[in-house]
C-alpha cells in the first residue's frame, strides 16, 4: 500500500511493513525467515498485510 520510493518495504514477501532504514526487513521476525518463504508473516505489526 505504501509505495513511497523513500520507504523500503520488508523483503519478506507476505510482509508489507516498512523495513527499518538500512535493513531489508521490518524486524527480527522477518529477518529470521531466511530462505524460507512464509505464507503469513509473524512480525506482529498491526498494519502488516501478511499477518493473519
Ligand atoms: Zn510483517
Ligand atoms: Zn516484515
């Protein structure tokens, strides 16, 4: 949804949270997925589109 070029989103596919500046993921939860493709996201952010 937020598609600002200055705002990078989390590299975890189901996650739509903004990534921390300089990081690829929004937080440790997504960062910990590594090569595993999760269907849902467990980052815990309320606004996360992948958190079912
Ligand atoms: Zn998320
Ligand atoms: Zn994330």
